[in-house]
C-alpha cells in the first residue's frame, strides 16, 4: 500500500458488508412472505421488510463506493487523502444516520416515523426507494458533500488521471441528482417525472461512471496493461453509457403523462443501453488477455471479468427484454422488472464493490499480492455460488413475470385473473426463487469466510507480478 490514508477504506468496506448481510436476510424474509404472507407479521410486515431490503441495498453500495474511492484516489493522485479526519467523521455520521433510519422502519409504523421526524415541515417521505425521513436525507446530503469535497481536494492537489476524473464526475453526479429527492410536488405526474432523476440517473447514468472507473483501476493493477490503452476504452464506454442512459430515462415516462415523443426516444435510447455493457465485457476480457504480468490476486481478476459479464446480462440483456414501449405496455411493474433489477444491481454494482474489496483488503492487510491460495479458493466458491444463485433468482422471476403477464394482462377484459389470484399461481416460481436465494446466501457466507481464512497461515502463490514472456 502506497499511502497510509488508504486504510480509511477498511471501515467503509467492513460496514458495507455488514449491511449487505442484512439486506440478504431481509430478502430471504421477503421470499418467505411471497409464499406465506403471514410470516413475520405483525412484527416485520412486508412493507417494512421491503423498505429495509431496498434501503440497505442503496446505503451499503454508497458505503462501498466511498470506501473504494478512498482507496483508489490517493493512489491515482499520488498523494495522501486531503483529510483522513473528515473521512472518519463522515463515516460515523453516515453509520448513525443509516442505522437510526433502519431501526425507525422496523420499530414504529411508517406514518408514526413521519410524525416523529416532523415530515410535515418539509414533506419528502412516502416514495419508493426515497422513504428516508427528511432529516436523514439532509444527513445524506451532508455526507455526500463532505465526501466529494475530500475526494475532490485530494485530486486537485495530486495527479489528474482519467480514472480519477471519471470517478469524481460520477460522484458529483451522485450527489447532485440526489437533491431531487427533496422535490415532492403535489402532482403525481410531476413527482414521478423528477423521481426518476434520482432513481434512473443514479443507476443508469452516473453510477456507470463509478463502475467504469473502479473496473479500470482494478484491471490496471492486476494486468499491467498500459494505462493509455485502458483509458481509451474507458472514454468510449462512459460516453456510450451517458448518451444511452441520460436520454434512455424516457423508458420510464411511458406511464406518467409526458409528451408522446418519450415513447420513441425512451425506446430507442434505452435499447442502446446494452451497448456500453457489452463494450465493458470486451474491455475486461481484452485487458486480461493482453496482460503484461500475472498478478497473484487471481480472484480479483475473476471478479473483474465476472462484473462485466453479469452487468451486461442484468443491466443490458434483461433491461432490453422489456424496455421497448410496445412490450413494456404489458410487462410494466411485473416480476420481469424484479428479475432485471436483481441481476442488474448485483452484476453492475454489488460485484464491482466486492471486486474492489477483493483487491484492496489484502493490500491493506499487508498482502499486496492477494490472499493465500486457500483463501482465494474459498472466495472463488463464494463467487460462483453467488453468480449461480443470482442467475437462478433471475430466471425464476423471469418465468414468473411471463406467466403473470399471460394470466393477468393479456386475456380479454373480464377473463384475466385478479392480482391476488395470479400471485397464487406464481408460488412455484417464488419457491424456486427462495431456494436460489438460500444458495446465494451460502455464497455470501463463503465470501466472508475467505477473509477469515486469509488471516491464517496458508500457502502463498509464488512470486507475484512476474512479467509475462514477450
């Protein structure tokens, strides 16, 4: 490790993984509730479990992005972090805000939480994924501003690389677009129009810049390919991601009343969104093929390639399956949406955070060439179990979505099943989804266990970073 302040990343990564474990547990609970709605009631009803599941997803990924940035930026900028103290304060503020909010979801009814937090003074609550009380949203903004300031000042006083500039652009976008969570107009059309400025422009816009920068950083470290070569690929990928992602937001506007041109603009540009993800697959595999050294952290290389493939499948292929307006007319809000969401979030963002952890945690623990052979074998098992488990969840939800459309939406008026009758027919798919969810959980446990194994004496790979023969 080149700079001592890079160690700031460790508590961010550890807490991110703790929240990830919590998200998985609540996901399993929801899987049971889809089969038997009385499970957990009245202590953890479905609406509370869903809020916790989705909010933990967002918060742990933000912790992961912040940890990754604190590790990456000093090394890229070739200088110590501007203010390690500010990074530590930011961490604890975010921990307190996040934990308090989750406990609020679980311990009091949502309406009571709104009353306690004085939501009526500045109403922002009650919207999907943005359920956080206004005071929590203010805390998130302060955390984001201090974080972007710390990262930005570090870059300003150090080397300006393409990776750093792409990363800081994505982080600034993350902070700016979150401000739309405070805009809560009375008009439902206007509300939904700007709600997507947070939800879509995060995950299909600026987060893709963060993904590209993190992936490029890891590939430089494990392959030794010329930085200039990787940076050219990164420029093309993020350009395509921004062009398709920003205008592709129109594929959410089919249902909220904007002008008809959004039907065609949204369909066309969102249909282009698989392109940057396919380019990311070519990018990752080409860099590994052209590597100039064999880095001993082989599992980090596996995570990098896996991230590109699973992101292409989840965000690209499964997104394209139901993005065109004539198709989305039938599939909107079905289990096909859930299938796409699960695989896209895992493939694009969860995996790149775990890729960064897989590369950087051994470095911070004094093993710059990666964990031991045994630890990497355990981690590889976790990698494959998670990937297979998530693909199984996705296929189960895809089948459920197709059957849901056939039963509930395609038949002529009067002959379609009701929503609840349809859900009863989908239970076999939900049982399959729960089974693959358990498999995924075993994979997560193996991933965590690999770091425990790494702390024990084990066979190390031979001399690392050996230059490949020309």
